[in-house]
């Protein structure tokens, strides 16, 4: 029987890698799930609930890890955790794989490492897409937090005493987080505009009842990779787009920035000069803060005020709704592990040629093997 270990995350990470629902499903596949006592409490998954679903509750992290075949985590595990697993074991987590200095010691343990951020954007992997499940919640929470900080109402209100104008909300970057931010802001009654360099997003923005704002030239029409990500744009295009955005920002009340390019620092979308021209009382929520921020004035993990404009360096925003975030993340992991189980005889076997396995495998047999990391290898 395959043993799956799940241990507590660090103090800054309230999310958890399994839920009572996925414990039950993993047990049905033929796995034994061993959970460190108390590790799920910050996501409101008690030991009792996990045990009732079929988990074995271990008294310590070491007891949960000892000889396990699989380690499931939210954040990157420590090398000493991996060292307690069975030889040839696998670990799946949000590994932050482009941090090569952090990954190399983990690879050296010989554990097969799977980075959930590298999940291929293909139809059969949609249920495993961690970035989408967590970004969806981050986009929602960004608008809720912004509304709280704004200090004014979002919807237009017509009263006997006068009319309250609707707040203007601008979403920069229309991926999963951006689309959810648009939808949430619209539900709250804001007048919503959005921008992105990918032409395919225009129709998505308009379908949610928002207005699309972008320089739509020939370069714009080619600004998307085959995988659906934004391409880096030329300096000429960036200058034209920056001018358009600068003028638009002057009238906005709430701005949500979500633009990220995998493996690169976050693109700079809002300069300090643009912030200086915004209305006092405006709020910027920067969802790219962990990668340096889309706004020049962003300080990761802090809220700063510049000329009356509040700028929130949002870090790990999905984790601020840990019950939902953990439930979705646990389902992502379950869908991924389900690939490896034969449901008839309940055996565990990895097909190393599967495109999902190839796409997410970062390290195997002590070596970093992922193609996107290969150019940096010695």
C-alpha cells in the first residue's frame, strides 16, 4: 500500500495539502494517508474530521514522514523532510522552481520532485491547475480587500439625499485572477475597465460587462504564446500602452494588477509618476508583489500610502481564504495523483512518458530535469 505523508506548513502558510474529502478519495484509490496532528487546523480541517475520512493521525512530522512513498505540501518542503521518505519517493508542491538555489538541495535528496506550477495548460489537466484555482480566489479577495480600504461605496446609489456615484475599477492583466476580479467588481456595482496585451482577452473582458482598454496595433495582435501567456512587448509598444494607461489611471478609484510572466520579474505597469497623478483615496492592489510588483511603489507584504493613494503589496492572497484555497488545492493534488493509480487493482505506477508527468517533473534521480530549467544547469 502506498503511504502519503502530509505535514504542517510554515507559520506564514495557513493552507493545507489535503482535505477530508480528498483523504476519503485517496483511501478509495488504495492509499494510506498519514497526517501530522494539528497540521490542518488553520484550514479548519480537524484531526477528527481527517481521521473520520480515513487518515492516520501521526503525533509528529517525523512520524508522518517515516518511510512514506509520497509527500504532499503546499509550499516547498525542506530537504530534511524529503530525507525521511522512502527511496524513490515523490513530492508534489508549489515549489517555486525558478529559484534554482532552493531547488538543487531538494533534488540532491533523490526524491522525484513535481512542481504544481508547471502543470500543462491542456484540457485533461484543468482539474489539476493549481495556479488557476488559487488565482481565482486571489482575484476575488483583491476586490473585497480594495473595497474595504477604499472607504467609499462601490455601487451607484440613488437616494433622496442625492446620488452616490459608482466607483471606477481598473483591472490590469486579464488571466484567471483578473477575470475573477472583473466579475467580483461588477457584482459589487463598480464601473469596470480592464487591460491586457493578449488580444484573446478582449472578448472575455467584454463578456463580463467590462470595457477593454489597450493599444490595439499589429504587435498587440501577436502578443500571446501558444501556451496562452503574454509575450514580452517591445519598448515602443510599452511606451504607447503606458501613455494610454497613465491617462486612464487618473480617473480610477480602485486598480487591481495581476500581470505575471513565468520565470521573469513582474512587468512594471504603473510608475511612481502615474501614482502621483491618481486621485487621493484611490487603492492599488498589486497581486504581482511577490515577483517585484506591477507598481513601482509596491512594497511586498506591506500597505504603503503615496500622495493619498494606498498601494497594497499583496502576498499569498489566496491563503487569506484558507478553507476554500485548501479545499481547491487538495482537489488539484488528488486529480494529479489519480493519474498514477490503477483503480482496478489499486496499484501505484508512474508513466514517465505522460505529458502531465513530463510537464511537472522538476527533479528525478538526484538531477534537475525540467526543460525550462535545463539552460541554467551545469
